[in-house]
C-alpha cells in the first residue's frame, strides 16, 4: 500500500504494516536500495500501485509534471522522532485510505 521514501526511516514498515498492509521501504527493495534515483522510485511505485510517502518536494514536482499514478503522500514534518511520523500516518489512516479511491494524486499531511 505505502512506499516509504528513503528520507523517512525504513523502521516505519514494521510499525505501519498492520495498518497499511503491503507497506515497503525504498531502502529495502533490491531493485532500488539506498540512494536510488527518484525516477526509479517513481516508476517502482507506479508499477506496484503504491502510495509514495515522502518529505521530499521532488516527488510533488514529479506529480505536477507526470500526474498520478503513483499518488503521493507528502509529509510536511521537520526532522523528528520516528514515533511522530508513525503517529501522523496512523492518525490520518482514514484520510489515506479514502485518498486511494479519489481522483486527486497528492495528499499533504501537516504536522500538528
């Protein structure tokens, strides 16, 4: 369901997998791994029907240029502890799930 970009911790996978089945991290994917090119990440998310979760503005620019798929979940959150990112995603689970069925391709979640 979610593809966690490398600018977020790969440890999110184990914390989110029950809430978002099929969640993966870029750094754990053999074809991508750490330092993967953004185009490869974009293509992987598209081909595997994953929501790309990132803090990176570059993927918002990809979305503006190419449109979905994949859809992008942009986290407006500064440097913070893992549990803060985990809670942001879990607390917005209903919004994320409903986003899957909508036509728009960008969901922005702000740190509150």
